[in-house]
């Protein structure tokens, strides 16, 4: 009985520790993606989730005592032996066992690229959401969307065109508020007259308010 | 050209995407012609491949990329594209819908996302590449990459709409990534057990190895892959991403994605069940075939009821898609020959009729600036051709005889009867009745002068209570109208020539030995 348990534990924590870690990471990632309120935290969860799968695949390809899949000098398929025999020969089964399987790693290179693309796209989406609604918190966004829906349902005229009218006003008001803050913090902005220059302090101000938000949390 | 026709299917849209992105930076006007031409080229290559597949003795065309051979056992390295009858039929649907929407997209893209043509068309063409590749590939990992190609471009296309679309896309990104990652994980488990990624190779290995069917690793792989695909195809409890994403997407995007993405994922499920895991393992070694029909019933009924609650055409249509996904999943999992024929035929017909409906909805939206039901009064006298096309799609969704929807539903119901899966049959009939209510309610709004609460606004027969100005004939532009009408014609044509399609599907299904012998032959 105790032997069985010890064998099981041995297998779990020594021989297959990487698989245990991959499952734990997978679940952490999944939890963050589903349960977290902040979009950025969801994306962090997504990265952890994908990394866990990469760990799983790399674990498949591990072979103890094996080397990278580049011909060892003693096998020498392109060297003098090859010239003597008239071309590269296929390795024997015994020779093949000294190399690690490269395929899982190669697959994961592709998966990493896919993961990077997804993350980049999702971050761009976050930026667009923040520009549109001024928040990256899911509950705040939902409240704003519901308000938008309600305002689009009331008037009988075109809801598709008008749906964005109300929140835009509020966001504009918010922007003008931050603008004044920006002006007080950065007096040199008064001189600038172009729209491009006046935008810069706004960005600074929102960034500052973001930091404050983060600090307070 | 002929022997490489499978590669051309992908190369046309792929290089079209690069071209339209590069040339589009200099001049936005060249994007649309490049998009249409590359979609057309791919469609022609698809038809050539179909002819080759039908002509070849074993109804299969194999294309090996990079000249790798697959002689060893289990099948070795190298990526293989296999076009059997099922694959090429679904590919042709993808390419046909792509061509239709490419022509249609000229004005909507210009009006809804002005100045972004050189972003739209590359993504559009890559989406077609991804979807066609999913259908053709014979490699499980390659399938994952192509799923992600299609998904990533889809996210981009949807998010191009309003800021509301960005919020909807974010949910789609999260759920889509979970789905694709679960699939990838399942492929990993398959690879542990079989040592190959080639679909046919995996199947051969499962058949040749004792005890593999009972292995729990295989069960885990199967569950993970199925779960991943079910999320991707918006099967009912996992459908949350779909309605918002398709509603708020730009018109041309929703016309391309709505008919294709969910259907292609159902194709992937059929491919996994039949080709990769094999019929024996999928239906007999797992519990899914006893659980899924009930889930399907819940899915169909709740999606139909939710569709009934909508007051806006586009939103209603998205819930119809969710219900239709339930039909097709059910057809696969009742484990019956007719169910499978119906399922495959329904993929084809549903893609055409959903295309019809979304193209029509796009035209309505453009004309009326709304797709809410109360804004549609008197629309038939204003744009009769559009509404005819729209309702051909609608009648096909209901399943009225000359349209293709009738025949696919016929096979599904026959399958349910032969398999004695009565709950599925009742769900199908229930949702059919709901669709009758949905579309005849729309017809009432459009043809008769009744308002939301049923009061008559006109003065007697034929009077809509509108001024002459409001009902004056004004159809949409030709670039939008022609795709809609040709889609409607295709819906009717597939219905009339249904036997040809069913014959092809039967040839494909012949070697799989599904239960349920023909009732009448």
C-alpha cells in the first residue's frame, strides 16, 4: 500500500513533474481568462495558458541523454564515409536514438508565433476599447454598453447611427476635463495651437490617471 | 496548372492578399479588383480540382508539399493536402461564398470603413485562404495553424467596425483562443500515442495498434479536440461570442464570416470523427454519442427561442446560425448514415442560405439605415428584388420544398427516425415551426401595414399607410444585388439538383460503414 503511494508520488513529482506544472499553469491561465475582470489580466491569463501548452509539447520531445538533431561527427553522413559509399546513408535505429525528436519543438515555434500574433491583436483591441469607452474593466464596460443599448432603443429614429451619440458626449466631456488638467500640469501646452500638440498633454494626463488607478489598487 | 490545382486554390488568395496590401497603399481603388480576381481565380482552381476528384478512380486527389513522400509507417514527415469529395465540396462552398462577398463588398467597405480598403482586402483574402486550407489539409497540426489564420483575420475583420465591435471581438478572441488551444492540446495527446500528425496516418495507427482504442490518453485527446471545435463552432452553451461579434461587424465581414466559419468548423468535426479517430472509436469507445444528442436538443430549442426574442434582423440571424449549428452537430452524433448525409448536405445548403440572408440584411441596412423590425414597413414595394432574394434564403431556413433547406432537413429528420432519436426529431420540428413564425412575422411587417402592437395603419386592402415617396421603387446597386440574386439562385439550384450532391456525399460516405441502411432504394 505505502509502496504504491510512494511509487505514485515518485512518478507524479519526480518523473512527470513537468506535466503536473503544465496542468497547474493551464488552469491558472484558464481561470484568469474567464474570471478576471480586467482585460489586460485576461490577456496575461491567455499568455500563461498558451505557455502551458508549449511546456506540454516541449516535455513530449525531451529525451534523456539525447543531443540536438544535428548529425554527430561519428555518424558522419556527409563526411569521408559518404564519399566512400557514394552518398549520405540513412541512420540505423541505434544511431537515431541518440537524437532528440525535433518535431514538437518545431511545432511550438509555430505556436509561439501564433500566440504573439493573438496577443498583439488583443492588445490593439484593448486600446480600441479604451479609446471608445475609457475603461478596460469588464463590468464598467458592460454597464456602459447597456446604457448605450438603452439609449438606442428609446428614440424611434435610426438606432444604428445614434447608438454611439450619448456615450460619445460623455467621453468628450471626460476628455475636456482631462484636457484642463493637462493644461494645468503642462503650461507649455498653452502655446501650441495645432490639434496634434494639444493631444499630447491629454495622453499624458490619462496615463497619469491610469497610474493612479493602478496604485490605488 | 491542372496538377497543382489544389495549391492554386490557396496561392491565389494568398498572393492576392500580399498584392492588395502593397498596391493598396498607393491606390485604394485597386484593392477591390484584386480581391475579386483572386477570389475568382481560387474558385476556378476549386472547380478544376472538383473535376479532377470526380474523375480520379478513388475520388481523391493528394498533393504533397515540398515533395516529401509518406511511404513509411506511421506516415512520416511532410504536409499533405488531401482533396476527397467532402473536402472539395466544402472548399468550393467557401470559395463561392468568398467570390460572392468579394463582389458585394465594393460599396459597403467604401462606405462603412472609408480609406481602409488596403486593410480589409488582405484580411478578407487571408480569411478565404485559411478556411479553404482548413478544408483541404490532411495534417492535424497544419489544421491548427490554418484555424488560427482564419481566426486571427476574422478578429481583425470584425474589429474593423464600430468601437462596439472591438468590445465584442475581445470576447471572441478570448473564447476563440481557448478553443484553438484545446484543439492543439488534443493534437499533442494524439501525437504522444501515435507519433504522427498526418490524419490518415493517425487513423491507420489506431486501427493497427491493439488496445489503443481503450487508452485513456486517446479519450482525453478526443474530448479536448471535440471541446475545442465545439467552442469554435459556437455550439449552444459555448456560443456567447457569436451574436455580438457578427452583429456589430461591418456588413461585408458578417456576410463572409457568418455563412462560413461555423460550417467549416463542423466540417472539421466530421473530419475528426470519420477520418482521424474513425467511426468505431468516435461512436462506440466514447460516451459522446449518448450525451451529445441531448445537448443538441437543448441547443436547438434555446437558440430558436432566443431568435424569437430578437427585434432586429441581423441579431435574429445570428441566433439562427446557432440553431443551425445544433442541427448539424446532431446529424453527426445520432450515428446514422442519413444523419451524416443530412449533416454534410446541410453544411452546403446552410452556407448558401445564410449568405442569402446576410447579403439581404446588408442591403436592407444600407437602404433603411436600420435592421430593426419596425423600420421595415413597405420595403417590398421599395426593393422587391432584394426582398425576394432575402426571402428565398428565409424559406430555405424554414425548409420549404424547392429550396435546398428542405432536402437537407429531410435527410436529418429521416436520420433521426431511422436512429430512433426522437428527441432530436422533435427539436428539429419545433425549431422549424419557430422559423416559420420568425419569417412570416417579417413578411407581415414588410408587406402589411401593421405596427409593433398589431394595429392596422393603412386604409384598407393594399394600403400601407405610407406616402408614395416612402414606397417608391429604389433598389440597391448592382454590385450588391447581383451577388444576392445569384446566391438565391444557387439556393434554388442546389435544391432542384439535390440528388447530384447527395450522390457525391454518398460516394464519400461509402467506405465508412455507418449504420442505417436505406429505407427505399
